[in-house]
C-alpha cells in the first residue's frame, strides 16, 4: 500500500520522533542511574552487578522506540 508523498513524509517524521524521544529519555535515565551506580559501587564493590543490571534496563526503551519506528516505516 503506497502512501501519497505528504502522508509518507509525515509518517517518516513520526518515525524519527519515536526513536529520537526514546533515545533522549533513555539518555536522561542512564545518566542518573549511572551516577547512582558509581556511587554505590564506590561504597560497596559488590554492588557492581546490580548497578550494571540497572544500567541495561533503560535500553529497552530505545529498542521499543526502534520497533515503533520500524513499524511506521513499514507503512511507507
């Protein structure tokens, strides 16, 4: 199903916004989590694994944003 150029352009802008906002939110979250994880690891080295696990969790937001962008791009 082909879209007209104006609709296709808006769909691609939406896909860009989806992945851009997801990346921005993840960056903000990882900055705060990373600072807390480094502080916790400095006090107790056994906290490294837990801090690393918490650093990975926000990355799923970017993956979801990429999936949404890919699905939108599939419409064009």
